[in-house]
C-alpha cells in the first residue's frame, strides 16, 4: 500500500515538473515568436525601402547610359569645337554685338541730324524759289508795261502819218510777248553754266562741313531756278516767233478798201 502511494507521489511530482517545464518552454517559444515576428516586420519594411532604392538606382543607371550615349555622339563629332573655343567665340560675339548696337545708336543720331539739316535746306530752297518767282513776276510786269507804252507810241505815230486811212486788220505788237534783253541772256548763260558744272554729292553717306552744305543748298536752288527760267524763256521764244510771223505777213491782214 505504501509502495503504491510512493509510486503515485512520484508520478504526481513528475507530472508537475513536466508541466512546469512545458510552461517555461511555451513562454520561451512565445518570446521567440514575438522576436521573430518583429524581425520579419523589420525585414519586410527594409525590403520595401530597398526595392524603392533599387528602382531609383535602375532609373539613374538608365539615365546615365543615355547621357553617356549623347556625350559619345557629341565628343565623337569632329565638326564641334572644344568647350574653351566655344566660350572664346561666345565672348567675341558678345563684344561684336555691343559694338554693333553702339554703331546703330550713332547712325540713328547722325541720320536724325542730317534729316533735320535736309529739312532746313529744303525750306531755304522754297523760300529762295518764292523770292525768285516774285522778282520774275515783277520784271515781267515792268517789261509788259514798257512794251505797252512803246506800242501806244508807235500807234500814235502811224495814225498821224496815214491820216484817215483805216487801221482795221493792222497787226499790233503783242503785249504778252517779251523780247529777251542782254541782261536776261547773260543770266540764262550763267545759269546754264551752273547746270553744266558738276554738282556736289547729294547723298548723306559722308560727313560734310556746314559751309559745304550751304553751297550744296545754293547750287540746288540755282538749278531749280535755272529750270524755271529756261522753261519761261522757251515760252517767251515761242511767243516771239509767233509775233515775228504776224509781222512778216501784214499784207494778208490789212484792209485795202
């Protein structure tokens, strides 16, 4: 009986020890499980970050390969110059552009000044033409008055010589006709000489002194005056020829009654 109780007590003690050892093992396994799960989670996170880094590295590698290909094309082209030469050429171009801009500003200022001078010359020429036109009209008016007085004197002498003879159809001196006097002939010759002389350059390509510009304006105005005078003299010569033709045929117009 005692032996049975002793065997039962040993069995209970062995079962208790196994239970204690099993609990300890379960606790250890639980701790190891938690540790392994934490390690797995960390490894999982690091794997994701490493995957992102791998993708970025692959993209960088592809971009660098593209850059290497482009650089190889550029460096293998013999027509392209080195970077130092290109920099030197760029500096030269910038300096030339600055010089051209400065010249453009100077040319614009010079053009404005010469345009103003040309305007003044044109205005002076117009004033001179008006003065010459007034003088010419005054001279023509005086010559017309003198020609009218001479015609009246000749008419009075003819009527006293013929008596009662009718003067119908007798040609009369034309009042509008003008006989060129020596002064006008010499003036026309001088103006034609000025026209035949070489005129200064009218372009503004080179810089000229103020005195030369005044001479140029005077020569231009003299040429215009010569043209006007020459046209007026041609009209006067045609009128003179008509008057001479009428004087050469007085018998056809005279009344013989």
